[in-house]
C-alpha cells in the first residue's frame, strides 16, 4: 500500500537520510486511512455473509490489523527521527493511527 511504498524510500533506522517530502508522507498516511475506511467495511460485510461466527471473522482480520498498524508504526518511528518542523506536525501520524486502530477494532 501507500505506506509501504513510502517506507521503502525512507532511510533505515539509525542512518542519516534525507528528510522525505512531507507532502508525500502526509498523502501516504491519509491514503492508508482512507483505504481502511473505504475498503475494509465491505470486506467485513462480505465475510459476515459467509461466516457465522464473529470470532472467525476476527481471526481473519487479525493479520490485516497487525500489518496496517505495523506499517503505520514504522512511519511514526521514521517521522519521529526527523527534525521538527511545521510540515512534520501536519502529518498527524498519532491521530491517524488512533482512528485506524478504532476502525480495525470495530471489525472484531
């Protein structure tokens, strides 16, 4: 997804890389949130048609949740290592992660 593409271009932890274009970081994070909100409810609804137990659906969603939150966590870690600036504050990675976590939690 967009966050994984972004992570591939960012400097690895512990290295001194260039500051990413903040507009690109903000766009990737926002696009990930939009995809979670737009796509996963439909997937959950389709699974609900075929699977009777919410526990089974929760088990199937667990890896999705883990992967999305891991990718956002990696971006948050990378962003935290960057020098402070106004553009960095506009990314709102904590707010996005909180909202995405709540959306993913609603699926079980």
